C-alpha cells in the first residue's frame, strides 16, 4: 500500500498496459481516474477495480478536456499526486506510406498528448507541493523500432520527460519515462509467442503487469531521488542489437 492516500490519472487505460497500470496503482492504495476515448471498455475496467476507481472520457489531444479531467480528479479525490501518460497511437507502415495526416495524428496523441497532460497536471501538483509524472515511451524511444512517426514520437516523449524533469525538479515534481519492449497484449497475440520468446535473452514475453509494477514504483515515495530517467523494461530485447522483433518478423513470416 505504498500509494495509500495518493491519487492518480492514467490515460489510455481502457485496455492493455493502461488498464494494468490503473489496477496496480489501485492495488497499491491510490485513488485512480481512468481516462480513454473507449468509454464502454474504460467504464468496465474502472468498475472491475472498484474502490475509488472512476472513469472519465478523455481525448488527450484536446487541451480543454485535459483541464476538465484534472479539475474533476481534484474535486473527486481532493488532490492530484500522480499522472501516467500512457495513451498512444501505433503506426507501422513503409516509409513512402507515412502521410502528413498520419504523421500528425501519431504525434498529436503520443507527443502533444503527453505535453498537454503534463501542462494540465502540474498546477494541481504544485498545490500538493510535489508530484510524480510517468510518461510511457517504448524501446522505440531508445533506438529505431517500428514505424517512422511512432518512433519519432516516442523519442519526443524522452526529450519532453528529461526537460520537464529539469524544469520541475525544484518544485519536487518528478518526471520519468518507462520504455517497455514486447508485451502480451491483444495487438501482439497473433504473432507466434514461443518464437518471440526465443528471441529474448530472458526467453519470456512480458505481461503488462510487470511494466505496471515499475510504474507504481516510480509513482511512489520509494523513488523520490529518481527523476529525468529512462527506465527500460524489455526482457533484454535491446541486447539483440539494431534488428528488433519487428524486423525479424518479416524474415520469419
């Protein structure tokens, strides 16, 4: 219960990693506001968590919606201690197929959404006197991996995190990024799991719950001296070098 008496907002929490993060924060004692554009799924997850978990619709690209959600979280919980920017748009198409519209859409959710979330949450954290922001990037925010726009946006999150951590450090607001590798999600289950596991040094595919534990640690007072850091959690995937699982998949299929 290391997050007892804390409150949090988690974006992209209607399924997958976001839902796991919301569950783990609640398990550690936090009151959690789950946010997503997938209203029915998000509501189901919040109800399954129970306790002080609630759901609010949020399009992370809209500044006004961010302001409303933060205000609602403060009204419901009395304060805001934690923000997890997890909402993401994934793209993986050939170079010539990356249109301006696709590029802008990916950056709007992944990079602009992260910026808007931090901008909306920081005033509330200042009222508390401290806070923890965890931005979910990817191994694609460390090296070339996946689509052009997606990788670029995840690198952007890394830069936003480090600069915000530098600027907000004197106010005791910590900002860190988490960089997950291949995980068991509905989006990856169609790929042969045994084959993927055989590529990883740990020979196992991560469950999203493993990543959620890292997020809860960074959100807690157990990590008060950690800010501006990149936290890689990938079962050793990057030890494979520049060719990631997506590259190898082309050969395998």
